[in-house]
């Protein structure tokens, strides 16, 4: 069993005296729903050119149409390796669907200097295919029949997956054929975005690319989460917060961890890259992103007020900080 899955239950136990906002606590504890997980396979389409495997996580016994998060994993990571965050959202009533991209670990994809260009199109197709196929997904997972709310869909992603989420939220790209200009590949069905350890300006992006992001978003990172892309210089950690720093103001939240790294200590994406798990960091990222989803996907006014007034520095004893624009 992956370490992230094994530790998922322990990470959200109450922490005495920690993470409280007056009488409105930051939602670090599991919600009322047990988490069910199914793997299903969608048939190939002209866009995907291959079958697409999905990890579908949903709350057991959900009775009303549930908000949905479509999540794009990091480069050469796995759809199960984000359970520590995804299943926390699910326990609070969300459905999280993560497509296994062409470069999912174990698929045999060999990265090279042109890996980003090769994968952009297929990854973008994968996340939109999920929304295209909601009726099919409901038919394949009977517990979800009539339970997915197509009007409340967010997109999320980690690292390279964060770039995919930003593109589908309006990040402008250069034309893939090398022509001059800029193109928007926004999917307007996505109403909010959760970006974990995203990327800053890259050669594939148009000038002023972040100005096109048109949905509320939360971007998270950490002071040890340097911008290493395999090409060019290693960027300082703040580069990964570009979705917050460079997109137009309004509905923007930046959450960052002191001594936070790219993999939350190996609890997400790649457990082989970091030796010391960071359950506290995972609690903070999962809880603040849940609060954001409650505010902007569910339209929960109390959650919005908590998010807008949360003193995260004080309530985490300086471990984490939140900024707003």
C-alpha cells in the first residue's frame, strides 16, 4: 500500500490547540462520509487517442448532486498518490476524478526534452474528457447515478498537472504549431482551480499568459519547493506561486508552507523523492483547499468569510501563511 494512502487516516485526527479560527475551525478533521474508490476505463476518442483510466473517489451514500473536482497528477506520478488530499475532500462530500495521464508512473513513458510538448495535448484532452463523459461515468459507477453536479466542477492539479489546470482556467499559450500570437484553451465548465506546486512562466506560454486566468483559484507551495523543470535554471520557490502572483486580482488565495517541499515530504506524488513525511503540511494544504472549494464551488458564505479572515500564520504557529488578492 502506498505510504500516502496508509497515512491518510492518521493525518486528519484532531490536533489539540492547532488550526482553529475562533469558533470556526479550519476543516482538518475528516468529514462525515466514508470514502469509496473505483477505477474505471473510458473508451478512446479522437482527442485522447487511447483509453483513459480514471480514479473515481466519492462519498459513500451521497444523496444530493455533489460538486466535482477533476484533478491532473504531476509528471510521472500516480492517480492514487494524492489520496491524502483528495480523500479528505471526498469525506466532506466532494467527488474527485483523477485521469491517469500518458506519463503516469508505470506506463513506460520515457521523458525527453520535448516531453512537455508531447504531453500537453493529451493531458488537456484527458481533463476535459472527464466532464464530457459525466453521464458515462455515472452509468459505470451506479452509486453516482444522478449525483454529479455539472454546474459545480473545479479543476485541480499538482506541478505539471497544475499547469494543465491553469490552461483549462484560461492561461494563454503560444500556438502549438509555432505561429505567432496566443491561444486560449480555457474550458468554461471549470468554475474554480486548486493549484498545488504549480509552475511559473515557461517558454510554451504566451506573453502575459497569467492575465487570462478567469476563475477563482487557490495556489499552494513551500519555501523548499524550488522550480526545477528539467530545462533551464532552477527558480526560487516563489516561481511556483505565479498563479497567485500574476493572475488578475479577485478570488485569489496563496497558501505557502515554511520548509514545505514539492512532495509534502513524500505524501503526494513521489514517496521516493523525500525521506521525512510532512503530515502537518498535508493537513494544512488539504484543509485550506477544502475551505476554498466550500467557498467557491459550493458557495458557502461562512466558508468564504473564514477563508477571507483566517490568520493562518497564527493558527499554525508560523508554519503556514495565506495571502489574498
